[in-house]
């Protein structure tokens, strides 16, 4: 088997609604509430990738080991805007061989990378 591409990013959270607000209101991910069973979730297709946050109980204090990278038009401007909104900045904007990068944290402690590829 050879994996071809990432087709979904799924987050489970005991604070699903707050996490969905963060991704929608702070990062501009077009999440909408959906119900296909007993618990709500928030989902969208984002540039061909299914992105969803599922409400799950009993996850408080669970270890985290997940990160997401979003390409943005201007890393520095994005970090400045998020800082004004009180978002935790984990890595200040910096140049890397593969472009400009910064990292923030969502309300559940997941690391989110903000990335801009170098001009070609």
C-alpha cells in the first residue's frame, strides 16, 4: 500500500464547540455544525481535505500529540492578529529552508503551524 495524500484531519475534544470557534473565528476555517448521531461535530472541506472537530467526553487532561500546518499569505501578519486575540504563540515567525514558519496553540494545546512557502 502507498498512501497518496492526506484526506482528513479529525480532532476529538471535550470542548468541541470552543475548539470549533477557535478554528473558525481565529483561523478562518469554514466549519459548520453537523449532527449525524447523538453528539455534535463541526466540519468542512478545506482545499479538498475533510476537517472535523468531534465532541467527545472524558478527554480532559489526555495527552496531546497532534499538529496541523496551514499555509497563510503572510505569517507575520497572521501571528500579529492572533497575538492581539490572545492566542498562545509557541514559535515566533522565522525563516526556514522551506519558507516562513510560526507556531501557535489551539485551546486544547494542539500545535498549529502557520507556513508560507518561499517565492519561486
